[in-house]
């Protein structure tokens, strides 16, 4: 038995707000929307701008996540290649290859830390939304 889902709620990913590329895209989109809808009702224009920001945010978030996943996959592959190289290299190359592996592993660990912090933020948000209760009680 499947339950019917509602339209959902858009929540902006706060981590991209300080990203300069994202800010530029949003500003350009707002200017374009404003230019295309001159003389429009201000309330309608505001709704159009909010929709534009939402669309740009979703596109940018998807693009950024995809590029970060690609970088992470590339790092994992590079680490595997370096580990294979470590088994075949001469004794005077071991230090250099080991140092490079450690550097790549630390970079990979940064991606994992970022992902974990995102999980924590989302779990906290779900906990707050689900357990939110109205504290005011009416007195009879």
C-alpha cells in the first residue's frame, strides 16, 4: 500500500550561499528575471524571483555535488594506482609514493568529513521538525 506524497518543501542548502560562483549565478538570474518582467506586479515579480532562485539553487547544488563525487572517485582511483605502484617501485621511491598516498588519503578524508557533517545537519533538522511541539497551552 503506497501513500500519496505531497508537493514537498524547498529548503536552501546554506553551505553554498557563500560560494562566489553561486552568488554570481543567482544575481544574474535575478537581473534577467527582472528585465524580462518590467512593469509586472511587484508581488508577482517577487514570486518569479523566488522561483528563479530556487531553480538556480537546485541546478547549482546538483552540479556541485556531481563534480565533488567525480573528484572523490578520481581520488580513490589515484590512491589505488599509487598503492599498486608502491608494490612495484624501488626502495628509493617508496618514501615519495607513500607520502603522495597519505596526501591523497587526507584529501579523501576531507570529503568524507564534509559528507558526515551534512548527515549530522540533516539528522538534526529532521529531529527538530518531527519533534517540534506547540508549547503554548490554552487556559480554560
